[in-house]
C-alpha cells in the first residue's frame, strides 16, 4: 500500500476516537468479521480508545481457524502416503488436528512443502510426474479464484498426478448463522474489505434487511476501522440497516466479475462443517462434476475420517463472538502458540493469537 502511514496517523485516530465518543449514545455490540481486522484492533489498541458502551467481538473471519478438525486429519492422512507430495500455505502446518499437525507429520517423514500459490503446486506436479501432488486449498472468497485457476490449468494440461483437498468457505452464510443463533448478540458488522473486493457485497443487503443489522464493508488499517465504526454507529443510533462501503478504494458491490465467473465454473456451494461452530448450509465450496476428478478426498478415500474437538478448547465460542479469547480458561495456560489447543491460537489471523501476542 503506497500511503500506509496516512492510514495510521495518530492525530487522525484521536479525532475519530473523539467522534465515536460523541456519536455513541446507546450500548452496541459490533463484530468485525475478519481476523486481519481483529489483529489491527488489538495491535493498535483501538478497542481501548472507543467508548465503553461500544463492544467489539471477534468473528469467524479466519479461514485457518474455521477449517474443521476432520479436514486437518484428512490432510495428514493424505500427506503420509509415500507417493504424495503435499503442498500447503505455511500457516496451515501448525494447526492442530486430533492426532497432531502437518508440521509433526513432516517431522515424521511426510513430504510436505510450503507454497505461495496453488499454481506453484501445479508446476510441481508437472516437474514430478512420478508423484501425486496434492494442494490443501484453504480460504474465503479471496483465495478461491486462485484455487479455481489451478484446477482449470491442471485440467487443461491433463495432469493426472494433481489434486486438491478443498476447504474453501463463504462469509455471508457464516454471518447468517451467527445472526440466526438464539445466543446472538451482534447488532452490526464490519465486513471484510478484501473478501468484498473479490466477491462484492450485493449478498449482504438481504442479510441486513432480514436481520435488521447495519453492515459496513471495512478495510484493515486503524483509520479504516475507526471510519467503519463511525459509519456503523451512525446507523445504529439512527436505527437504519443498510450496507455501506468504507473500503471504496478497493471494494465494489459487484466485485471482480472475472474471478466470480471462474469460481462458479469450477465450484458449487455445499454444506460445510466449521471448526467449533458446526455445519452451515451453502457455506463451503466443492468441485462441480466436470472437475470432480481433482478431488483429493475421493482420490485418496479419506472422506470417512472424522474427529472431535477437544473439550478444553472454546474456539467455537470465540469465533461466534460469544467470548473474548482471554475468557477461555485454557488461554495462555493449556493453550499457547507453542502448544495450541485450537487454530485461533496458532493462525496469523486468529483472535487468540492476537490477544496472546499483544498481551491483551
């Protein structure tokens, strides 16, 4: 970002903090959906500068955190096969499954490699025709176009030794799951700006209308978040329920149409299990029949692998905004970055990791 300092200007932040103090008359609970926003809020102390009656809770906007335990176990099972070269983004390696992590599997001899793009895994499959190359596809709408491009390229090249373990999830169904819960206390959302840059935010208007909550598409720097909060509080105080776009320098209502079309060609929505939350209808992506041959779950027959969450881990309540990380009894004791019980403590976007790192 060219003008980063301007979005971290202390004097401007202080002015926004005073503005929020003036705007906030009632008591409001707001959820920031994205883990990147959570880290900015905690790192820069934004939650310490806003009115006490404006409570920020942290949502399920960390794709690593919500990847279900059983998918981690399936990934480990696939990676241990002698013919497999297993490729993943680096932040997935330390996420605990029920029987360890991918990092532990690599220490035990599994050929697990960190890549920076699924296209790197496609190139690896081309260079290793005698091995089965598997890419662990994790992420929200932001990374699914890259996965779709890799699948399309592999199909075009006729790569019989390439497949994908798909764990992509979608944001709007997760927001609806939170809003429809009897335990919900969220009254407004800061939506993830990068997700909306790719997928747009037209799907948020029905949510805002149905559940009578304002939604503001927001960026990730301190002034982005302050401005997004000010827009949200104005709506809450007026009693309006609209979708607004603070992140106008990047996000548009229609999103990136080329990326959306590519994802729709390769994937279709499906029910997906979310770690700590449970199944959410139409919240995941799976291959369409034309690309089903690239499905690593079917190729390596690991669909039956299931696992249960550790009872000590309250990540699901954190991801739903029902608890703050430090309100979990295991936080900082049984669960630390070196010995995590749940993904939010180890992911670079996890709320528990943010609280632990910045001593909140």
